[in-house]
């Protein structure tokens, strides 16, 4: 089963804070982010509003206690934990499980939301 498949991406120290990097994980374009508190998140890189794969270049911030990335193209904000759009509850992008093993970021299966 693919539920136990983890893909190593990069060393966590190589992730810039407040910025994203993109990676191809099992055929899917994934954007990986590290927030200032050291948390690491992975969501789909495809922006459903502008229909381009640019979420990894988005602007990272917080709304209250919700870490998000704002699309550079359409400016909608997506919760980094769940992939849900904060500006349109009917829209979301996939969110993926993340773990750090020996200092390396691994992306796992899609999180059910």
C-alpha cells in the first residue's frame, strides 16, 4: 500500500523560512514550506484559481494561528495544514503528511480533509 511510502525531499536546514520549494513526489508537484517556528508543511503546488503551478513561490504568513501561503497569481490564501482556501471554503489543494527523519524532510501520503 502507498500509505507507508515516504519520499525524501531535502535536508530541513536547506528549506528557507517563509518560502517554499517544489518537488515532484510520486508524480505530483508538491510545494514544501518551513515556517518561522520550524514547522514544515507540504501542499499541492497547483493553484486552482490561476491554474498554474506556482504555490511554492507564494507568500507565507499567518492569519491568527493559521499558517498559510498566498498565491502569487490569484492572491488566495491556502491553509498549509489542510490545503483549504481561507478565502473560498469550497476550494482546496491537497495537503500531505510530512516528517523529519535524521534532519531530512520526507513527504508521505495525502491527508484526508
